[in-house]
């Protein structure tokens, strides 16, 4: 994990970043009277329209005459003025996906996966073993708010598992973030052994999809 930082340990807290992200929307005159409707639409997954974005450069320059407030924002965001640009939407770049298990230690695969490797078995685990997926990614241009993941697994054409979780809210940073997903345990038994296919997807609060990755893995009998 050298050269990186864990998203939940380094830099400003997710709560502070999310608060600042919400303030960016308020600057753009997003009406408070629409908040309840927006929440209903978002929870129902119908008719939700993300509020307008404000670039970090514009937000910091807005308070350029207030040195203390400007410095506070820069410290909170963990970036320098030279890193700021006019791009509105955040960008999340995934550098690698790793699998950590007592069976073999750690295996890392660079992202995006080479076209010649799509569909190949990414890793092999023994039945009843514990493992974690580890991600290394960068955030550019703007705050990414509420980054979530979903991991859906199929075997022989039937969905057998789906897990979802929150990674958090992240500010742009020169150094990549390193984040491990929740620990999982492979099933056991003769029916659990074999090849599996899976799809890993990452979205933010506004349903921007930053990566959708298909992969395969295998579960073998424990000797």
C-alpha cells in the first residue's frame, strides 16, 4: 500500500467533505423547497435529477478575498490551487484490484483489464476461506460524494450472491486512495465448487458510474 492512503483513514472526514459538497450545490441556488421531493425521487429511483455542480476552482475563487476561509477549504480538500481546474464533474480512476486471502496472500491485477484477459479466472480460492477485495483509485477535479459499490455473482447462469457497500466521500488528491471492501467467506460443499462469474460496479450519489468490471473466479476443494 506504499504511496497510497486508505480512504477512511487519511485526509478530511467523509462527513466534512460531504458537507462541503452540499454547500457547492447551495451556491448554485438549488431550491431548499425541492429537497424533500428530490429525496423521495432518489429513494424510489424515479425521476431523480442531480443538482448542478460547481468546480472546486470556482468555489475557492469565490472566497479569494477571505484568506482564512480560502485556506480552510484548501486544507479540507487536501489539494493546492495549482491542482484545480474548471471541470465540474469528479473523475475516479481505478488503478488496480487486489484479492487478499490467507490461501495465497495478495494478488493484484492492473486496471483496466487487458482485452485479452477479459473472462479469464482472476483468482482461485478454497472453499470456506475468507478474502477481501482491495481497490486502488484516484479522485480528480472535484469531490466524489457517496461512492458505493455493488458486486453480483453468478454460477451456472444463476445469481447466487449480491453485496453492496459504501466506500465514502473523497476529495481530489495527488496520491491514490487504497480501500479494502468488506471481508467475505466462500461457500463450502460440493455444489459450491466450480467457476463463478461476477460484475463489480461503482457509482456515486448522483448515479454516475465510474467503473463496471466483469471477472471470473474459481472455488476449489480444501485439501
